[in-house]
């Protein structure tokens, strides 16, 4: 503790700090921003590599044949969906049972905090349908999940068709060591959350769901499929989950490896990787990809159905099929082969994916920046706060200047007491607590007594708290 | 001063009662920073259930409390919340009375020293006045009752509150000069957890000072007093241990309580230093490192007693801090007890050097404990290294706090002897360095 106890060195350091405070802060800020921008520059990034040993060696020959049949199933699903006006539960149950899966359904309902704009309803009701393919020679301790959402209209029919086609194909194979659960969820995130809560026997959102009749063991990994066209030009990988949580990097590496092997174009954030990293446009493309990932994580919401799995420590990602104006189209059989290959690899896992990074940024799918490289940029920005705080502290406790005859002016001796600092602190925290709790509490009361709608009540309460907060500087100054 | 104290007690009890009724009570009683395997309420309930079934509560390695506690809660289990709030109130009132008595003695000693002209002329600004010392007892009670650590510990119903109550009663009886009560409360505190044994030395020093017995190895009165105190202390300890034997009918509690504290078999993470170390250790070296870590707690008694033999109350503060940092299963309730003493040394603030850094680190670590626990246990993105890093940082900050106060105290004593503006032999200004 030499620095903290040697008074001469301390004094030198503190005088340096107070003299050069503003320049050091400016330099730190510029360095932090420059560091972050430099992360997208390709020589500063690392190529992705597979960290999990269990997924390294086995590359099998994928033989999924039934692409056309999957499309036909998808069209049948679309017709039944239109007829049922929602999820065609009976047709799905019958189809899955005919493929040899153990099929179960789950009903759920949720009261929305604000009424639905289209139908002015508060309650969302739905059904999830899932079929479990039991591993022929293993005990039922681990599972993998493949899910496709059932969305109204013309979306995601091909995804459900491919899911059913894969289910039929997987059923005929004998080497599965884990149970595979094929899930079709209704109402996107609400249905997925109901299923996950039922599976894990938790109830964090207060939703109403019927208990699951069939289970498959602890889920090791999950993939969510979104396909809305018969042919695609590229596959997009969506990683960001709730509160910006990301799956293990090994899942991304797996996807990228298979896309390279099968020859499908793969993108992240909808942007295709470019080779010209040393040109300005190439670099700005990488920066845009990385900043899109940062902004999506910052939004806090889940950008695919997979995001809810991450909270339960299950690595998951969403694969979206994109059909744009390119010449080379990939058909469903190839996508099926890709999914088959990925699931064969995930089948070999001995334990959950934990070897690779959990916190990373990707300027492109083949390069990544780990937290050890992007955290110093944030650290440099946080150091500025520390330096300013130290500067203020030193100024507060500096001994007052002596007058010529050695008598110290007593008026300057008083440093501000703890009580004067405590008052604005307490008031600020109380304002924060008010902003957090009051809008929700006032919502029902406001609708009863005033002619406003729920959304307006919440917004008006927040505005009221903000306006009251305008008086804060007056309250805390004397 | 009774009215502000009563108001403070009412506010403190209200806060605790409000938290007991909220949904946070269950959440807090599971946090590993607040409860340890020695003090958890869940384990007390388990032990009571086993006792009701007629089985020894120590079978099954769940319950590690002493038999007196189990019998206390056998009768009070329905009023558990009131018991813990009462324990906090007793601790606060005992600390209040202690500090009032101590301030009186400090002021009297200072008056004698001033009359005897023992202070150099330029350190008059270091002399304390009754006006500034008037609110210190209330501040001490406030620091204890309104400390978030204490509130968390009370709401979690951790028996650390009862330990703190016994320790504060020991300190009160020592400062008032009552030798018998001091020995009895110290033996109760030692019976609960072994570590208060180190407070023997400071109690002896204080009582000898108060009775004007010189602290000199060659005097017979010194040894005679030690024999008297040891007799009272060991006698009451013997009586309590035998009483425990007769209450439960077996000596099971000795390995379950004292064997558990000393041999640290349970490696649940907590804010102490033992768990990670012993999780990583090979069995071959376990006994050696166990001895090293346990001796570390007791070892500081001797040098600290020699250095601080004129100031036994500060020695008690240092010992409490050392016990809270280095014991085998510390919780935030232990920290709250020694932090309650900090207003007593508020006149040292001009000599404290690192207080800003220490406060920032303590606040940051307290905020980071639940975050890294969540990241390790629930999200699976971190591992035990992250949590232990925060534990280490927290303990380093506490050690820095204690050593800073030690430096400030010694420096003030030095200035009172040699004057405030030190000059070297050639007349230039000198600085004091603690090596």
C-alpha cells in the first residue's frame, strides 16, 4: 500500500490529478470512443472458433430428402390455420401423432396490461402444441428443442412444414441420444413464455397456463425457425434475447460452420459479410453491423422467440430465412440438411455449452470481439466519473489558505456536513421510486375516476412525476 | 436525550416491521451474504422440528446453534420477529449507554491532563469539547439501528442479532466497571461463537485501568486480578456448557457447534475468506491451512494489546473488526456491530486518508454482491471466481478502513504528546508515516 500511505507520493499524485483533471478526462473520453470504434476493424478482432470439444470432430453426411413434402405440409398447415382462425390444434396433434411423436398441448391465457388495439380485448388466449421424439436408446434426461411460431396470416407456414418434415425424418433415425421436442407456439413470446414456465415449474409473469403433461428432461439447446418463403437466398441468425442476454458463442460458431459446409449465405443483423475490410465502406459496414447488435441488446427486448430460453440457462438462437433479390436460391431440402447437421452436432453434447464466450460483439459472423476487449472502452468512460469525483473530494478537503499572520479564517473551515448531502440523495431516490411504482398503481384508479384510457393514464402520471421533478433543484438548494 | 433515542427506536422498529410484512422478507432470508450456516433461521426451525420429534437436533448436520438458543426459541418461536427486533433494540440501547459512559471518562481524563499541563500548546485544537461529544451516543445508536446491514440481518431473522446483543451487553458491563457481569456476558458470547475469546485481553486491560491496578508483569495485583477474572469467566463458561449438556442430555453440541466453527466443513459461499480457499485445497494441506486461518483471527490480540494498552475501548473496536473480517462464517450483521462504533472516533476525521476510497469500494461491493451471485448461479455466465473477487475486494476495503482508523488514532495520540506541527532537528517540517 505504498501509494496509499506514503504522504509525499500521495501529494504529488493528488496535485497532478487536480491540475490536469480536465485534459485527462477529455483524453479518456476520446480514447474510449476511439477504442470502441476500432473494435470493428478486422485486424483487431478474432476469428471465431469452436471451443466445445464435444462438437468439434463429428461432421456427418446429412441426408434429409423430403423438402417438397415439407412444403406441401406447410401449405396444408396454412389452409387449416385459415379455417381455424388461429392455431389448428387438432390437425397438428393428428399430424404429429402420425409421425410417431408423443403429442401434448398446453392452454394459456394472459391479461394484457393495455387493451389490444385491434379488438379492444384484455385477454390473450392460445394453445401451444408440442411433440416429443423420445431417444430410442437413452434415458430421458436431456432434450433439445426445435420451435416454429404460429403467426396469423401468411407467415411462417414453411417453418412449421419444415418442422414437421424434420420430425418425420428424425423419427426414423436411431442415433439420437437426447429427446427432441418439436414445439409450435402461438402468440410468439407469450406462448413461448407460458411453455417455458410450465416446463420449469416457475411462474414469474403471473400467466395462467395449464400444466404440461409431458416433459423431456433438462433442455440443452434450442433453435427457433422462421421461414416464410419456399426458397431463400440467405439465412439470418438472431441472437439478442431478453435484457440483451446472448447465447454462448459456440452456437454461433456451429451455425456458421454449417453454413460454410452446405454453402448457404449467412448473415447477422441482416447484413452480409464483406471481404474488403481495409476500405472505408467495408469498415463502415462492419461498424454498422456491430452497432446494430449493440442497439438491439440495449433495447432490452427479445428479438426472436429464442430470447426467453436464455433466462433458463438454455442456449438458443433464432434462424430466419430471408428471400431477397439474388440469383442463387436455396431450397428447403438444403435448409433441412443444415438443421439436421446442427442437431446431430448438438446431440453429441456432454454438458451444456459453456466453453465459449457469453458476452461478445460481432462485426460479422466470422469475427467476434469478446468482453475482455470491449470492456476497457467502457472502463475508460467510467474512469472519468472517478477522476471527477476524486477531484471534487480533494477540493472539499483541501486545507483553507492561510492569511499572512497565520490565523486561519474560521468561515472557510466548515465543510458541508453529511446531512446536506443526504437530502438531495433521498429526494432523488424517492423520485426514482415514484417513477417506478406510481404509473402502474395510478392506472386503474385513473381509469375509474377520470375519462382517460390506460395508456394515457400511464403517460400522464410519468409526465406529472417529471414535472414535479423540475422543482428538485429548488428543493435541494438552500 | 431519552426522547430522540425513543424516536429513533420507534422509527427503527417500524422499518423492520414494515419489511417483515412485505414480500422481501423471504428473499432476504435466503441471501448468503446475510445468513450463514451458523445463523440461518431456516436451520433453527429445522432444529426445533427435530427436537419436537424427540431426535437430537444435531443429527444430520443441519443445525449448528447452541442448546441455549434452541431452548430460547422453543418458547419464543411464535414471537420470533419480536425477539429479533428486541435484540436490535437492546444492542442499540447498550451501545448508547456504553458510549455515554466512555465519553464521560474520556472527558475526565482530558480534564486531568489539561490541568496537569501535559499537552503541548499547539495541539489545543485536538482537544475535544463536551458540545461536540453530546450527540455521539445518539449517532452510535442511529448507526447501528438504521444501518442497512443491520436491517437486512434482522429481517432475515439471523441469530447474529442475538450475538450482537450479547456482545454489546458485554461491552456495556465492561465500560461500567462491573467485573462479574462482564465475565458472564463474555462467556455467553464465547459460548455462542468462539471468537469473542480475544476480547478477554481488552476487557482485562480496561477493568484494570478502572480499578487503578498497574499493568505490570511483576506486580502481584496484576496476576491476582487476572486469576479472579479468569475464574469468573471460566467458571461461568463451565456452568453454561454443563447446563447445555443437561438440557439436551448429550455432548452432541460440542462437535456440531465448536467443531463446525473451527473445522469449517461447510463451504457455502459467504462474504468471508474461507470458502473459496478451502474449496480449491487438496485434502493433504487442509489441516495446515485451517490452523493458519484460525490462528490469524486470534493472533492480532497480542500485538494490538501491547500497542493499545492505554486505550482499551479502541482495542475492543479493533478486535471486533478483526473478528468480523477473519472469522470463518462472517455475515453483514457482524460488520454492522463494529461500524456502529465509528461515530465515537469521528474526531479523527482530519487524519483519515483513505475514507473516500473505502466508502466507494464498500458501497460498490455491496451492490455487486447480488449481481455477481445472480450471474454465477442463475445465468451461468460467471463462476465462483467473480464472486470471490468481490468478496476479497470487500474484505480489503474493510481492512483498509480499520487500518486507517488505527493510523488516525495513533497519529492523534502522537500529536497530543509531541505537538501538532512537527519539526525535525533542523527546524524543517516533518511528516508522520505509518510503516
